[in-house]
C-alpha cells in the first residue's frame, strides 16, 4: 500500500468500519484477523492497526478475534503479537507454539465476560465438542514448553535475534534489484522479491519458488512461495546461528539475482542480434 504508516492505518480502518456498517453491526458477530499474516505473504501491518481495529470493534459492539496460531508464544518477540500494541482481543486462538509443535494442541482464550457464558454446570454442550479436548499428554507438553520459554528467556531472545537477522539480511541484499523489501517482527521475516524492471510487480512465482532448492543445496530449509522468501527459525537460535542463516539465505538470493540478470542479458543479446 502507498502512503505513510499512519495513512495506511487510517485508510484500512475506514474501510473496515464502512464494511461493518454496510452489513449492519447487529448482524456482524466478530472481526477475525491475524496480527501478522504469515501464509498470506508475511504481511506485517504498521503498529497502530490493531489498536484501531479494537476501537472500531468497541464502537460498533463487535467482537475482536485474534488468530495467534502462528504469531503466539514468542514468534514476534512478544508472548502474543497483540502485545506490541497492548491490545486485548475478546477471543484469541492459539496452537503451534503452545507446545513448540512437539505434540499437536490448540486452544481458545476468552475474556471473562465471554467465558462466563459457557457455564461449567450446564447439562448441554455449549462448546464445539472434540474427541481430544483437554488431552492430558498434550497439555503436559504445553506446560513444559511454556516453562522452558520462560526459564530460557526465549521470548526476549526472539526479539533480539529477529532484529539481528533483519539487519544482516537488509545490509547484504536489501539493495539488490530483485529485493523489494526485507520486513520482520521478531523471528518472522520475509524478503519480498520483485521484478527488477517493474519494481511494483512481484518476481515471477516460479523464480521465487526456485529459491527453495537453491537454499536447500546450501543447507537452509526456507519457505519461498508467491512473492516472498519466509524465514521463521526456532526461538532458541543464537547469534552465531543467525549469522550463518543470514549468510546462507543471502547467498541463495544473490544466486537467484545472478540467474535473473544473466537471463536478461541473454534476452537483450538475442534482441540485438535480430535487429
């Protein structure tokens, strides 16, 4: 989007409020959003966006649901991504990081006024039933995982190492013709790849996808899809490992840049020969 962060937040907030009003707030149960979109291209909204969403939901009496399945439990350098703006959603969905993926577990966290609706003495099902609800082994794994996150300071480590990773990659490849932007929050980072001739257009999807194998051959398992190369290393990563990861990721991007540049030179040479 174009404009300053403040302008982007204001424009998007106006669009959200208009959409809810158009539908009639009485018919809108909730606004659900990821604080940072991961699979959708690692889109990291400007700070101030979540605060405006909270205000709109309060004003129009609509619930705010934060999907923290990916961002929760330290990924963005805070326990939860909404904490970057001190926003409290009405409902929060969590998974993945609650056990660090060792055992599958998900949970829904509700504010008191909502949780009170689901009374413990009800004789009817008042939540969606699930065979594995409250699975004791999964819950034990979550408690052990949370204890490690706290004891080893891994949330703070995510913030520090994320900043180090961002700076290292930005410094080395930020100026390459195929790199449009390097963006991150904590240890969720993306390199946005663009057409070097038309910077407002994404690099061809097949070229972006080829980074998976280019990086694999160098010892890195990234996630390159759409227009971005995504990196989301473990929260326990240390400075030496961050530097190694940044170096190998940058090598991979430079190798792709060389391929793109060589292909362009070949096309120019062919065109010159024909003329």
